[in-house]
């Protein structure tokens, strides 16, 4: 988890300098960059409350100080991007009676490059529900439907999350169904 630390001196005292130690992890950061940022380890238990503490050893003209805050661990929010169409059609367009291909991408809402949701995602078109396993590299997968839809229609998707790191999310895409030819 990322934390920002600021050391504030009373009026008339010298500006703080040096390092602050942050626990858990005994991570240090240079307070000359105000605030200083540090990444501390966390448990993997969702709902757990952790205490993050910072200590400043003091310096000439400025005493030592400590501070702490309680943080409750939550699941990382996710988002689903959908791209659905009949082959050769623009996104969101399906030809009646022809196959609809949907690419579903699940990503971490805050840092999609650093965190990669895994597992399965499902999509529903009318009465047909299909699911696929996310590719760990692209965080995407594809599902296929035979278009029995009539306009206006939509295809919905859902990701159940993994219960340990990533939260559930849902998505929807409007579909315009056109006649063949």
C-alpha cells in the first residue's frame, strides 16, 4: 500500500530534514520531498485493519515525533470493457442470425498496468450466458453468441472478483441488430 508522510515543524523551528521510518516493513523515505511517499506491505486479509506508523528521529532544534493511522484493507475495484459485434460490423452492431463476438477485458480501476485481475468473466445475450477465462497477459477473453436478439438489445457482463484481491464488477453494451445483407 502506498502512504504519504509529512513532518510539520512548529512556527520558528527549523524545517524538518532526514528520513522517516514507516512500519510495517520498516520502510524509509526522505522528508526533504514533502510529502514523502513509501510503499508498505499489507496482509492479504480483506477487512483486516492495519496500523501504519511513522517515526521521525528528530534533529537539531526539532524533537522526535511519531504518528499512526488505521487502514482497513478492501478489494481493488475493477472495470469491464466490452467490444461486441458480428464479424465485419462496427462495434455494437449485430447481424440477425449471425454470430456475435464479444471481447471482454477486466482491469484494475486504479492501476491497470501493475495489477492484473484473473479468473473468469461471463456475458449474457438474451437467454444465452457464456463465460471465458481471462488471459493473464491481456486480461481479456472472448465469448460467442448466435444472434437471436432484436433491436434495441444489450449484452451484459459480470466479473465475480476473486475474493482476495479484486472486487466484482459489471458491464453492458448496447447492440443494434440489423437484417442480413
